[in-house]
């Protein structure tokens, strides 16, 4: 035992291990209950709010009481994303190994703002980015790990906007009516003046012709086409836009091509969709 194990003198090594065991048991109870528990909490808003509302704590809470609060008041009010009957949205089941990895990541507490701040963590990030790119045919990929698809779309649009010197209010981003809302939201955050929401075909895909026509019309109006946002697996239907056509339109018009593959890109690891990898490889982000 060492005196500097923790800034909290109440938590030495033995106490930490005991607390970790209690948290692991609580997590195991949650995993055990996933298959048979109701997908949605059977609570109304006022009842749940009454359970959770507390006065601002003036002192540190008791560990056992905190766990009881989680067990009795919080966990019963959560959605069961790992239940086989949960078919909505894109939330995946939690993985036990990933939960333990989260614990370790929190304990290591690294800041990857720069290589000098966390050399090994930055190299791990680079390696994982490379693996993900290789898995879907996007070789030579570089970038950063972000919190999810919305943040990734924002990063992609940041790159598209940064490559042009045109006034942002003159820029145009092209999406379909099926494109995830985070694209338009990111465009607004970045000050992009125009988001063109184009119709899809009968298979809910964005086609090259409609984008090409919109680009021509916008250029004639004195605007600056900036980015085509294509989807590999829309969240509404899983549709994959006409990537071959959109690649050609982007290349012939000098427009950035961003592909949102948060939902469907892992399918490119399957033989059935390998033909799409060559088009994904042509994306700018």
C-alpha cells in the first residue's frame, strides 16, 4: 500500500479494488437483465424526476448510498439497448470487455491533444484509425477518434470548408432528404450559407445527376459548391447513395466528397459490398 495511491485518502488500493468489484457486480446484473427486461422504462416523467431530484450535495456522498441510488432510481429508468427487441435508432449493445476498457481508459486518463502529451495513446489512436480505414478500403486514412457520427460529420465538413477561401455565406453543401441531420447542423455551426436538400430515387439514394444539376445552378447564381455529403447506410432505411456517380460529379466539379458511413460502412468488410470499397477510397473524408 502506498500513501499516494489516490488524492482521496479514503480510497487506498484495497478499497479501490473493493469498489471496482461492487461496480462490476452492478454492471453484471445489468448485462444479465438485458434479454428479459422491458426495452423501455415503465415510468412516467414526473415519477422518474421525483426519484432522481436531489438538493445540491454539500458533502461527499456515501459510496453504498450512491450505488443504491444507481441501482434503485437510475437503472430502472434506462432503455435496454441490448435487448433483442430493441430495433430503433443505432445504439448498439454494450460489450462487457468494452466496459472494462472504459474503466482502464478513465484510470489512465490520457490527453491526446498532442504527441508529447500522451505518446503511446496518440500512436494507438493512429493505429486504430489505420485499421478502421483498411477494413473498409480507405487505405492511408488519417484523423482522430471522436465521440460518434455527428462529431465525425462535423470534422469532415470542417475540412471541406477549410480548403476554400470563399466567403462562408456563399458556400453550398449538397445532401439528400435522407441524409443524417448532423450534416445540416454542422453546416450551420460552420457558417455555411446554403444546404441543398435534394430528392432521392425510388431506392432512397442520392443520385449524381441531381447533384450535378444543383451544382451547375448554384455556380450560375454566383455561389460556391463546397461539399457533397453522401451516405453509406442512411439511418432511416440503410440506403447507400450512388457512390460511383457522386465520385464522378465531385471529381469533375472540384467539390469535396464526404461520406457518412457511421451506420453502414462496416458492411464494406463483407464480400457482398466489397465493390463499393473503390468508391469509398475516392472520398476526401
